[in-house]
């Protein structure tokens, strides 16, 4: 990740804290332009867009986070939350379940590794 992408991300976070979602979204997009694999920037973008009720764009960004971080339960949880806010309850439940399954697999793996040691 480039330091430019990180700086832009930090600016976006500051804009969110200041309540300026338009500026935050612009900065998140610039961070992503600098590093298209910057999952935290995609995550921030998805949440800021959801806060503006731009659900189609928010869901697109949230799906990108899942694509970039397929082993992170939080990515699935946030995607589920955005679907819920968009009043797509069935999709929200589907993604929440995928997140729970991912967490169960992680717990089983840790349990198995603990028993081997």
C-alpha cells in the first residue's frame, strides 16, 4: 500500500469524524485509486455510502471488501448490515450466516490446533 493511499484514507476518516461524508467519500475513492486493494478504504467507502443511503454503491464497495478479505468475518457482517439498511432482509440474513460459518470454521481450526499441541 502506498503512503499516499494511507494519507488519503486518514483524511477520509477525519472527514467522517467531522460529519463531512461527501469529502470522506471523495477521499476514500482517491485512496482506492492509489491502491485498489486497500480493503480498509473500500470498507470506509461502503459505510459512508450507506450512511448517505446510497445502498447500491455501498453494497458494491462492501462486496469488494469481502473479495479482498474473504477470511474476515467483519467484512461479511458489514455487508449484511448494509443489506439490512437497504431493506433487503433475506440477503442480510444470507451474508450474516456466511459470516457466522466463517467464524465457526476459525474456531474449529483454533480448537484443532490447540488439541494437536
